[in-house]
């Protein structure tokens, strides 16, 4: 700000004299000084803290006398003193926490010191008020008196005799025993009155001239002398010019609340830049905001100037602080700053520290891609009012375009904030919540919480974008096929273990929480794995209406925490495409569209056999070292049973991808041809090999019994499941040497579907000399063959039982 000019210093000194320092400790607040003209009226407004006790307490207006005594003149108990009968009244306004004392027919005897307060006695809470009643237009002790407000225009008539009608006319101002020339009929103007004064004479027939002063200043007050002719023979007349001290309009605000300055100026400044400034003790009147784009740094983000018309405007200040209390001026000037002699409107702001305004964080922090939840206060009486959130912008006068309201997202902001912004009425009782996610660096700045009700509850919050990663993890974008099952995972850190977790579907007016599976099996359902801090959203089956934005979030009671958003696109399923399981998509990754190649299969190590997580294949779960390795990161498995003539003990059925989605899969229409055809193929492919094996087994048993009918030895083999290759079964002699498969350190191989998928166990590095095989008798060989038959038959029977249910 520029340093005040030399001409401004006297003006500011007068302002500081008029606006003495106010003690902000008293919760009662009113005008310090009231100046009125005799015969006029005064309306004194006093504020009190917003409590139920204060609203119903006695209000009073008393006059201070000697020894601190204060005599009651009028009170809310319907008491009126004799001196005030018929010309005064006191009105309480509990909705605005104030009362007003109106006094009419003022006389100079009404000048004095008063108190406005509340309490049973006049020694309770109060505020000191000084009332000064000046004489109006007229004569006082033979001297003409003129009274006017600062910034106004005053016209004074100066009479003269006919002898001096042709003489020079002049006006002087008395300063002590001396006097200075202000102006004369020759065109002279004193520098302090430059371009503000003039003399006018209508015609020679009138024996008077007019002295006009524009843009009155406080320093213009004083005694003046009108003169026609020279000093010795001229006509002289005195007049007393009184410039009333500017009486500030009171503004009462609560700490952390909001206030509004409603400025109305004259038509002469209609097209000039407007301003609001704050009166400081040592720096003049510092501009808070003006229409030229200037703003004070300590009011950044919390001040708005809104023009109503060319002659009036409003200034809103939110997030009130204790240091905001003081005196303000609003006005208009080409420089956008106050100048002496220009019309201004004075304000006095009181900040009540005994406030009921809730403590709301003034700063919230978020990370790129994360979210924030902003708490906004409102007057509990305005429960049904519209709530808003607007983004404060650094425009010329500051602007705050509305983003969202309790009626939904603003249409103009839909493209930028679709799926990102929602307003909740919770937690209620004076507070609502606005959630913004998918944060970007451009979201940083100031936001205003506003309502259509009491503007004193407006508040501001600053959003800061800091470095870090979001706590919640979800896929970025998901493409789902109609009729399939979709599972969306949301990973949470352990610090949210005690929080309520939820999924909701974003809409223009809200984010509707999805019901539980028991309440609506068709709709999205939520299940939570507390051990892994994983919450899943399951849509079964997917419909076109499921397309849109979904939020995963946490809550602590009625207070919302972090959220993450994911967009789901629904497409028609392409015939012949492979079924892609969406359920195990890695958080933050894009889920592969059905029909595309599965990333998990592409990255599988060569020779590995990939088994779906959660598979019920007991032989795979209990595989001894040297068997097929289960890959836990699979996201896709084809839904079919693999048949191969080289497989005997290795046949397995693979689960439907929907089984991994929380154990729920879409039911297949039992009357469909695809379902019946699939079941028939599985049944035939299982029974035909089994019949062949049984026939061969029966033939082998007949031969063995015929050769060894005298042998009464029996071998009892306990039924169990094991992995055995066809190459081992072909040589019963080798089988007998390697019947302990679990203890063997030799590499095991399994051929699947004509392709060798290979998993090697660690071999013993110490070479051992192979022991000579013991020679076996024909009886032992027959026993071994019989044992192999029983093992294989038992294994096949188990596969027949398990296979169809998995298929």
C-alpha cells in the first residue's frame, strides 16, 4: 500500500480520534459515540451473546451520573422514566441477539454518558455510549449555525448592503486570533479548498451571495466570516460550520463466522471503483478489497466484493479472527483507495469470542489421486435450507462459482466434477459434509461453505495438495461384460480396521450406499476380509444400469473419511471370447477386457502350471515337493475340463472364474442347450475311460488268480490319492522300486494336453550309487500289478466324484 499523503494525515488523525480503541473483552457491544442534531432522533442498537439466558434477560438503558450511579431510563420490563415518556421505547430482537433503544425529540439536555446492557441490576453486562446533541440550523448567540455530514455539500448565504453590491466578495476562516482567505470573487482558492469552493451571485438586485463547499471534510469545521467590501467599510457576517463526526454502523460477528458490509453510496460516485478499507492506528486506512483487483494478504481466500448496482455493493468476510475487529470504511474513488473529502460509509466490527460456532478445520490436506472430506457448519435452525460449496477464485473482486449443492452437482461443473464430488447432509445438527476425490494439483485453493439461510454461518476452508499416496487402492478403470459376475477389490491399510467400510454408486445428487447381499442379491453386495483389510464389491450379474462411478470409502460414525473412485464400463459380451475374471484385478490397474490375452498367463514362468486361487483340488493343495506349483496371482482360467490320453491320475476340473469372486457364481439355466451339452460331454469323457480300465482290470485279475490259485497270501492296500504317471504304470518292476513317491528326490514331470509343463524340485547334489534291484518272483510281480490296479481305480473314482461339481 502507498504511504498516506500529507493531506490524508489530518483526515486519518481525525478518524482515529473519532474511533477510539474498544475493549473487546465485554460481550455486549454497541456504538461508542452517537451525534445528532437538536430536534432529531437517535436509534441505538446493542448486541449481546447468543445464549438462551441472554435472550430472556432484562435489557436496560441508563444514564450515568456522579459516583458511578446509572439511573434507568427505560427497560424491557416495560419501565419508562418520566423524562422519556412518549418519546422513547426499547425493542428486543432475540433472533439477531440485539435490542434497540429509540429516542425522539432530542434536545441538548440529552447529551451525556449512557449504558446499554442486560441483567437484573444496572451493574451487569453493559457497554458505554456517548450521546452528543448539537443545535440544528439556526442562530446560537447571534451566530448562524450550519451542520452537515462529511462528504456532503453545504451552502451558506452571506448578506450585504447595497453600498457594497459592486465590491469584492470574500470568505475567511478564523483560526485563533487570525483568519485565512478561503476564496473571493476574483477567483482565488486556498490550497486546502482547491476545486471544492465557489461564490455565486444571482443578480445585483439580491443583496446576498452564496458560499458553497463541496465534499466536506472534518477539518472544514469552524467559524467563518463572509465579507463584502474592504475591511474598514465592508459588510461582515459570521457563521459556525459544524461537520458531524461519522457515526459507524455496527457489525457483530462470531469468531470463525462471517459478516457482511452493505455499502450504499451517493450517485456522484456511481461509475468509480469501489473499496473497503480498514482503519489502522499507524498506517491510515489499508485496503481490504477493491474493484481494481487489490486484496490484503491476510484476507486472501476469505473476502468477496459483490456489486449490487452502480451505487451500492456488498463485502463478505468469512473465517473471522480476533484481529479482524476494528473500524472499516467503504467508499469509491478513481484510485480505489480512500481520499479525504470523498464520501465514505463507516463501520465498526465486533468479533464475539464467546461464540457457539463449531470448530471446523480451516485447512484440509490431500494427495494427488486421493480425497478430502470438508465439514461445513450451518445454523441448526436452517436445517431445511439449501447447502452449497463454491470454489473461491482470484478474480478482480474475488468470485466463488458454485460447484455442488444439496440439490446435486451444478450443471456447469458436471464435466469437471463428474464422479468426484458429492454433498452429504450428514452428520447433521449444524454440520454437513462435502467429499471431493480424484484430487489434482488444480484443486488446491480456498472453498466456501454457504447456505441459503443465515449468512453469518458461512465459512471458508483451504485445500492443500501435499506429496504422498492415497491410503485406499482400487482399480483405475474396469470393463465388464453383460450377464457376468464383476468383483471390485478395495484394499485398505490396517489403521482403518475399526472404521466402517462401504461401497456406493455415485449419482448427481448423492453416492448411494449399496445394500447387503441378503437384502438384495441382485444388487451390488459388500463383503469384507478383515484379515487382509480387503472389501469387495460384487455385481452379479452385470447389467447396463451398473455402468458408472463407484466409490470405496471409510466412515467413523457419521463422519466420512477417505474415498476412492473407479469407473465401470459395461459392454456386450463378444461370442467366442474367453471369460475374463475381473475379481482379482490388481488395485490401481486397468482390468483387461474379456477376449484379450490374460497378463497373468503371459507372465507365467515357462513350464509352470497355473492353478486358480481358491481351487478345491486336494491333490494340488497337498502336493509333495516335486509336484506342480500353484501360482497365487492368476486372474483368468478357462472354464473347461482338459482331457488327454496321457493323463490318468492328473485329470482335474478347473473352477468357474465366478467361484473366486467370493464363492458366488451366476446360475446357469438348466434348460439351456449349452448347459446340457456341457454336462453330457463331461459324463461321457469320464465313464468311457473308466469302463475300459475296469475291463482290463478284470482280465488281469483272472489271469493272476489262474496262475496263483494255490497262493493264499493277500496284500491289503489302503486307499489313498497320489500322483502317478503313465510311464511308471507301464513298468511294474520300476513302479515297485519307486512306490514311495513323496520321499523321492528325483525330478517329477507331468504331461498336460500335449505340452510339457514342468516344475523341478531341488535334487540331491551328492551322487549315490544306485543299489542293485532285488530280484522279484512272479508272485511278487503279480501282487505289484494288482496293487497298481487298485490305486488307479481308486484315483479314477475320486476324480469322477469331484469333476462334475467343479465343471
